């Protein structure tokens, strides 16, 4: 008996020593390397990234015009289910804008309009070179801004449809070369694409699977880019995919979406699944919806608290549907997203109904934040208006960056407590006027200068180093290529034809990705 007891004590002692040793080893190991992902700029006629060789994919929806009337005052257009005009009233025409890009930052040259059916087309800022049924070649001068495609006559029995407007040089291979080569080359080696904006996630109205954007639609600016195209991009780039399920989507929508992804996505890819976007953020319809739904279920009386809890509740339901379709969760990364500045909110979300047990990652957006209001405790319009560019960057480096690091640290503690990875659904600088200050042209100009300044790249280096040091995992930059305005300087570059080597934000970000072992395209 004594011998048995001694052996038991010895075995327990050895077990404790081994466990302690393993914990010490784990503590001494460096955290796993993070990875760089990218949020892609949303579909619109003013998109300056130009991801598709068929520019009609980003055309504005048809505008109804009537001769002698002011802009956009024509009668309601008769459209088919795919957005093509089936009939025009007398003295009326329909038109759309493409490539609403200033400064000549899209290709000049001969574009090709292809279409099925019968109708009469005209162009504004487009000179016709040749015309035959179903094919028109027209010359565009990009320095003159956008061009208009006008539909002036329609044969209602055989109306124009399957419209394609192809960039110079892509008529023969546009079916295979869906994406512009510059776009593919720029994002070579990116670990994951987050498709929040491509899916038109914010304030989405999609509920049923029939509501989804379809490949055959006239334009993808109505409801976003089709899932098949997003999957195609990930396959071509051998990247992971991050999808945001529309907040109103029913279970059948989620299931059918997951089936398309499972059938088409390359087998090495991980799939990040998130419910909508920023359900905590009251500026979006989905936030108010979550609060209302949470209150209906009796989760809380306060709408914001009910919304946090509903975020967890509905997210887990969505995760389970994806798990059923994929036959497990090995390829899935189930994302619970929260507010970076408030780890308290993060904990309330992940703990509700033990959602953390059905999730893999806590996601935040730890921006280097410089939001300038009219009046504020630490920063206001008067203070920012007195800055020069060096002073603005001083604030970013000595105030905003340390604040961002504190947000990362606070949320990492929550993630560790509940056994989750910490990932960034968005990241980067956040210099913008708010509450009316966006209309202060001097501050907007100052922030644009700061975003082009070499010091911004140096601040980014410290930012990425801190994310890595604190144990952050995937970081999805916000956003890819996009024009800057009073609403922010979100694009890592401004134009598709910009020299990346002249962008401190781009160069710093890609150098960091390269240091992580990603085969990115660094000039």
C-alpha cells in the first residue's frame, strides 16, 4: 500500500513538473508570426483600383433622363431582373457613368462595347471608331474624367443585355483575364482578402439567396461582387477568404453561400466567417437591428447591450451552418468582432452563451486614431487647424500610436482568457475630421500630406512591430487602393497606376509582410 501511494505521489510530481516545463517552454517561445491581409475597396464607378478589365462591372446603375428635363428626372426605368433596360419612353434615354476617376488615372485608348440584343448607344467623352451590331469600339481620353454610356433606343422584343465594356487590349481574353493584371500583381502574396466592402456589407438589404449579386447582372454596384468572383480571386492568388454574412440573411442564404465557397475555393484556403460588420457601431443599420433583435429575445433592456449579446448569439448560429456545410471546422476561422477601444465590450460578446467555445478569433480594428471633432477633451478642430504636418505626425506617433497599442494589449488579454486568437479585421491610420470638421479643407489637406509623408511609413513600422510583439495574428489592412477625400485617406495608395515605391504606407506595409515570409510584390 505504501509503495503504491509513493508511486502515485511520484507520478503526480512528474506530471506537475512536465506541465510546468511545458508552460515555461510555451512562455519562452516567441508568439506565432502574424500575417498581412487586405480589405478590398468597394465596387463603384469612382473606384480607383480598377480590379476588373470589364469596367461595366463597376458602372453606376442606370440613370433615367428626359429631354428638356433636369438631371435624373426621367420616368422610372423598366428593368429586367438583371438590371438591363427593357423599354424607353418617348424622348427619354438611360445613361450610366464609368471610370469616374480624376487626373487621368485610368487607361486612355480604344474601349470595346459588346452586347446582345438591339439598341442604339451613344457616348459622352467617347469617340466612336467603329460600329457594328453587338460591337462598338470607341476611343476615350481619361484626362477628361468619366465617360458616359447612353442608351437612346431599345428594341423591347430584343433589348440590349449582356453588356461588357472592355479596357484596351482585353477583348480577346477578358473571359479568362477577369482581373486586371496590375491588380493581381499588386496583391501577390497577400494572406487573406476581407471582402466586407466588395459584399456591400454595411446597411445590406440582402435577406434571401435570390437577393444575392449575380454574375450576369449589368453592374456589381447594386449589391456587391458575386461570391463566385471573390472565390476566383482567392484561387488565383492562393489566398484565404474572409466573408461577412449580411445581417438580414436567413439561414438558407448562409447555407447556399457556404456551399458555393466549399465547392469552388481552393482546398488549402482558410475561410474567415464574420456576421456583418461592426455591429457595435451605431452609425450602421445593422447595429440598430442587432439591438432590436437582442431586445426581442430578452437579452437586455439597453439596446447596445442587447446588440452585443445578439452578435454572439447569431454569430454562433451562422458558424454552425458553415460547419455543417464544410463537414467540420478545420478550414474555418469563426470570428467574433468587437470594438478595439473597449475590451469590456469584447468580453461581453465572447462570454455570452459561451460563444467563445464556438469561435476561433476575436477581431478588432486597432486604428492609429486621429478623429478630430469640433470640440473635444484632448483634440479639437482649433488644435488640429494650428498643426503643420510634422506636428500632426507627432500626435500620431506620441498619442495615437500608444493608444492603439493599449487597445491591442487590452483585447489580447480577453482573447487569451477565452482561448481565442486576436486578429484585426481592419487596421492602419485613421486621420479624419468628424462632426463637421470633415468640411475643414485645411485639415483635410493636412491629413493627406501626412499620409504621403515618409514619417507615416516609420510610424507604421512601429505599429506593425507592436502588433507582432503583443501576439496579434492576421492583420487585414484597410484598405487597398482608393481615392482620398474629406471622409478619410483609407487607401494604402490612391490610384491603380501610382508608383508603389512613392507610397510610404504601401512600402512599410509590404516590407513588414515580406519579413513575415509572405511572397509580396515589393518594388
